[in-house]
């Protein structure tokens, strides 16, 4: 029995979506005022119902972080061992009466601190010296560079000793070498202190007391008022919701979930109800929708993660497995939770909707190989332009660079995750449109082999493909699937190409003997019928999808090889042996399989037509279709009488277009052409 809208296989997944939305949806109050900076407050005058802090904007916090990072206070470590060693060496030197002055001057200089000339602090008025387990703040000009310290040593000793040869004395005894750096720059502590200063920046800049006026009716919303409103909104959504009964929040989420699921059900029912009949497509649609809903609802706890979410990937996955009429509507429904639960839900809904529509529209041109990165860039460009447009009208805020970077990552993630579609193919036993497009390429290895070994069969397959494609578009079947089925339905003939009349004139160069000459009707029928099993074997060897193999099995159904069966009976054969002249089947079960069966038979038989009038085409098609019906080929098929009539009319129209009349050239024109 076919699944219907009321079937448990249809309703159960919908109930699962309802349950998950109800559980995952945030249980917090939503701020019921819409406003934008520079706009007019159109609601009643608003007073603060409770105390709340005024939150700084991201721009304000970043400015303070930058300012704190610019405050440069270097740290230096004082080396006690270096100082003691220099003073000890100076104390044992014989300096001709100047020893005491040298020691005192050296002790004073090293006590202030000496740094290498390259480490002299710049762009700062103070420094910290870490000495004796304490960090002491001192003026930056208190410490001396190495060169300046040695000059200072000479001046101090010269002032204390009444001698004109002090410089020579200091050089002769290598006293200058005792002045060495005893302060070392501590980069790690300096950076850590700077980072700590930035981290201590307060996220708030004051408070609003209960009862305080926030904004009056008709007042222009300035930047300061917008900041207070944003702070009120944040406090309202995080605090007010906790005061309401839990059952109220759960009940609200349940109603929202039922509404969303009802919309999804309606979209499928009115867009492509056949999805209910093949639950594989229904379940994969259910998974994609559930994933999008989960991302939207979970990201509500940190809205900025939503910017990184590759929601447009859901649209690409939908177009890979679904028909065009339901892709955008289903994607639209899957984004609706943004409007209900997400911060900035309305603008984000528009941004992701535009990105998804652009991606789906451009995928046929940019969906293969390296071009997928161009698709990602196009998706990002569409989202970025929409983002800037929404900023211009005042519905989006935040930091532009960070928001665009998140959208760029989301666009690239959609491309990176798209290959997972092959995993979905395996799990749900489906074939994506991307895979079908690859198989429909006539340069594929298996089709090239068919063209070389059985050129007549290959040309026949191309003609069947064109006819089936035209019929599929006329009656709303799947044209891409039919193109693939038509191309591969006769691949088994390449194992024995001369057995089939379309290849004899192309492959049998001598033409002195036909393949079936000397064979009994039963042997000929068995050789012809074998191309079905040979085709299935080749298809499995080359890993063709099951849906393509089904076309190979069903394109003759369980019909009889009419020519050889008639020949067998004319030679007084036993009618009980009809099984040796019957294809193994099974009979077609889908609309597409019926189209292929009819197009295959009609294309082959149409080569015998001599009358190309509309009446002849009509009688010809009616005869073949009636013959298939008489043999019970449509008994198990999912097709209505109306659809079957539409198929016949589409085939008749195609034959008329193929064999349209041509304008007869005048005799003079023919003569002129011969002369040329």
C-alpha cells in the first residue's frame, strides 16, 4: 500500500520534528519592540520595570581594549649577582687614592640600574623594576644606558678626586668594564600585564534604575537610547522568561512547532505529493529540515554562531535530491525558526534565504569540480550585499568585518560539506542529481565503450533519451533520471552486438551472413533476451546505482520477443514453451520506467514507418501502447489513465516534430546547387 499523508511513515517523522523543536527551542521571553537607531519610538512611553546595567557596545569595548593595549609599562629584572660582583672587584683594586670614590660612584650607578643601550625604554615615563621579590615603579629616566653610565662614572669620580688623570686611571685599571647592565627586560611579564589590563575592562557603563524613563512616545532613538534599549532587551530576555511557568513556555514552543510542521506538510502536499509515496525522499527531506531547525534553535544560545552556520547547504542538498517546485518552499519553511527564536532573526532570515536561492540557481553552472568554490564566492557575495543593504536601512548592527568573515566561513563550509551528499546517497539508497548528471555525460567510460562496441545501439539509446526527455518534461516526470535510464538501458548489447539488427550494418563488413542465420527461433530469442541479464551484470560491475539497474531490468518488462515467437509458432512450435521467448522482467513500477519502455519500443519500431501523417503516428503509438497493456505491463505501475494518455500525446508530438515535412526546392534551385 502506498504511503499517504495519514500514514504512520509520514506522520511519525513530523511528530519527531515537533518534539525536537519543542525541546530545543529556548524558553525565554522575546522582546516585543522593534526599533532602530535614528528611527522614531512608536510605542507607549517606556519606563524601566526593574534595575539593569547599561551594556557597552562591541565597538566601545574594542576601543577600550585597544587603548589598554596601547598602555606600555615595561618590566625589568634587577640582577643582584651582577652588582655584587662588580662592587667586589672594585673594592680590591689599587687605584692610587681614588678607590673609595670609585666604589661609591659605582655603587650609586649600579643601584639606579644599568641597561644595554638597545634596551633603553622609550615611549614611557615609568617602568617597573622587579627586585627583592617586589616590583617597584620608578621614573624611566632614573635608569642609565651602558654608555651614559660609564660617562657618569667618570664625572662622579672626577668630582670626588682632585686629579687630572682620572680617565687614564680608570682605563688603566679596567674600571669601566665593571659598569655592566644589571637590568634585563622582561617581555613575558610586560605582555601579560598588558593583556590583564585589557581583560579587566568592564562590559557595562552604568545602570538604569527601576522606574527610570527609557524612551518617550514619538522620541527619536539616538545612539545612547538605542544602547539602553539593547541592554534592556538583553536583561528582559534572560530574566523575565524565568519568572513564567515552564508549562507556558513549553506549550508556546509546541504550538510554534506544530505550525512549522503543518507548513512543511502543506508545501510537500501541494508541491510534490509523490514524495509521500517514496518515503526515502521524504525521510531525507525530513533529515535536512531537522538539521536546519536544530542549527537555528541551538544557535539561539549564542547568536553569533548562527552567522557561521552553513544553512545554505540545506538548499544545495535539497536541490540534489528533490524536484525544483519544492526546493525553495521547503528551504523557506526550514528558515522560519529564525524569525521566532534568533536575535536579528528577520535580517538573518533574508540573508540566508537570498544566499540559498542564489546557490540553487547557480548550481547547474557552478556545481562541479573547482567551480564549486566560485559558487561559494557567489553565495558569499549575495549574502554580503544583502547584509550591507540591511545595514543601510538600519536593521543590522555589529562589526562589519567580523560579520562578513563569519558569512565567508559559512559559505566555504557549505562547499566543504557538500561531498557528504554521497554519504546520504548510501544511507538512503538514493541517487543525487549530481550523480545523475555525471552518469548522463556521454563521455563516461561505459558509454564510450558502448559506442565503440555497439555503435547502432548507442545511437538508438541517444534517440530514446531525447524522446524520453521530451515526454518527461511534458508530463512532469524526472527528465534527468530518464536520460540516464535511456543511455544505459541497452548496455548489455555490447557483449553480443551483432545479435541486434541496429549493429549489423555497422559491424558486419562482409554482410554475407546474418547473425541469426541458421539459429532456431528459440536460440535467437534466448540470445536477444540475454542482453538484459548482461546489462545488469555490467551495471553492477561498474557500480551503477540501483535505480539505473531497475531501468535495465524493466525496459522490456516480461513481454515476449514477438518476431521470433511468431516465427516459432509458424513452424508449429509448442505454445507451452512461451517462457523461452519471454523477458525475465519485472514489469515497470514507476512512471519513468513506463516512459522508457514505451519510448524504447516506439523508437525502434518507428524506423519501419513510411507514412508520416499525424493519423499514422497516432495509430502507430496507440497500437504499441495497447500491446503493452494487453501484455499486462502496466498492471503494477504507479500511473493513472490520464498520465498514460499524456504520455501518448507527448510521444505523438515528438514523432511529428522528428518527421516534419521539408520545403521542396524548385528545379532551378536544385540545378544551381549541383553546379556549385
